[in-house]
């Protein structure tokens, strides 16, 4: 991993063996250490608080998310959903007031999409919402720019819901899903990322309102994105030899910087990465 002090995003945690082991970056260092208390760990560098999906259920069989002081390790535990529904992919709202998790349900050993959960950080309360549409959550839920709505792909359409489980709007004909590990929405809050076509040969940046007559087309092939680097660049993974390479590209698809290399594809495929946008 190659980082500089001025980078707008930095690696905060990663998992190996398909999420079986989590490593968290220690505060203000380049050192990562194993942490078996959580499955995933999402840091908000503005507040130095993190959302950790707890590895254990509560004594009354609720799945929980911990609000963690990243400096001291002190935590507050919030109940989110009753077993067998469990949270994944914790994400901070842009204003830092809420957490978002994608919910799955264990059905005979299989993880089935269930909906999403909202965590009120100040109140230390969690709420779970079941979304009936088939496939809602397969591509995970993410925050809309204003912190008042969440979005996901449902049946090939970009769909947004409020913080109480109510459908707000649906954007048809906006491309095909692409996997984004970090920020789906640009820092300015105006655009989200998608494959332009099901073939996945180019990326499209489209407005969250759905009113753009012509999206920005980025001629770059990638099935796994880190997310937005800034409003004019993306951080993406691409094939490199027998493995993969993380690079920064501009909106014309030109590589401007190499961020990381993963020389072994099989190892890379079993890893997950969580970046945080650095404090401004």
C-alpha cells in the first residue's frame, strides 16, 4: 500500500479469508492489528468513531453494532436486529449522525437479503427495516448525499429509501450494478457509480436525482471499485499480471497513480478493504 499525508482516503481496516479475520489500523499509525471482536470496522475520521459489526449476539439474541472510540477502544453497543437477521457493511452518514448496515437473514445456512438498519449514534438506538423487493441489499445499501436517504440496486434499478423504511424514488435505466467498497456517492454528493452496460466495459457517473441527460462515461474496465478519490478521480482495482492493482484514475480513464498491489488473485479475492475519507 502506498499512501501520502495528503491522500483524501486511507485504508482503515481489512479482512482476510472472506471476512473470517479482521485487521484494524491503530490510531495515527501505519500499524494494523487483528481484532476478533468485530466482523467489519468502518471508521469516520472526522469524529474518530467507528462502527463495528459485533461477532457475538447479545444475551437476548440480538445482532449488535458497536460505536467504538477509535483512539481508546471504548465502545457503546447498539441492538439492531433479532437473530437470525444480522448486519453487514457498516457505513457512516455524511453528517456523522447515523450508521447504516445492510441486513441479511440466515435461512438454513444461507444468507438471504432482508433490508437495512439505521443506527442513531447520539441516542444509541438501532432500527431494522425489511425490504420486500427481491434482491434489495445484494449490492449493499449506501448513503445518499444529504444523510436523509439510503440507496441500493433493486431489480436493475437504483432505488432510494428514507430512514424509516419508506420508498422515496426509483431511477430506471441508469446502468448496471458495480461493486463499490467505499463511497458510492461523490464527495460533492451529486453522482453515483455504475457500469454503463451489463458488459461492464466502462463506468458511468450518474446524478443521484436521475435528471442528467448524459452521464459521465469513464472508459475503464473494473468489477471492483474502492470508490471516489475526489470529485474528479476514482480509486479502482484492475487486473495486473496474475493479481490485481489499485490505481487512481481520472474521468477519462487515465491512471494517475498506483495505490497498492495484490500479486496473488486467489488471496485478493478473499480480502475486503475499508477506506475512510480523511479529516479535512
